[in-house]
C-alpha cells in the first residue's frame, strides 16, 4: 500500500511539473503575441482578427470539434486580441 501511495505521489508530482511547463509556455506565447500585436497597424490587426474568425467558424463546423472547446478557445483568442494581458 505504501508503494502504491508513493507511486501516486511521484506521478502527481510529474503531472504538476508538466502543468507548470505548459503554463509557462502559454504565458510566453501570450507575451510574444501581445508584443507583436502592439507593433501592428490597426488595419492589420483587424485583418488578422477577421482571418481568425473565419478559421474559428470553419473549425466549429468540423464534425470532430467540441462546440464547448471551440467557444472556450474563441473566448481566449478574443480576449488576447482585444485586451492583451501585458
């Protein structure tokens, strides 16, 4: 039983480390994208936003996509484009 608990704790620690790495990657990408968006002209940002909306619409129509996942992703994209964190 102690071995099982020890194994579970080791697996949990590994998952936590993976989660931290993914969080750091996402935050790094958000910083880079935000910096790039701030350098773009307003017309370029609008074109990018329109292109993303078309891509999201096409992805939502995909039979394999989960509508909830698509809506969540679109919400994060719009938040990044309209109210960047950094």
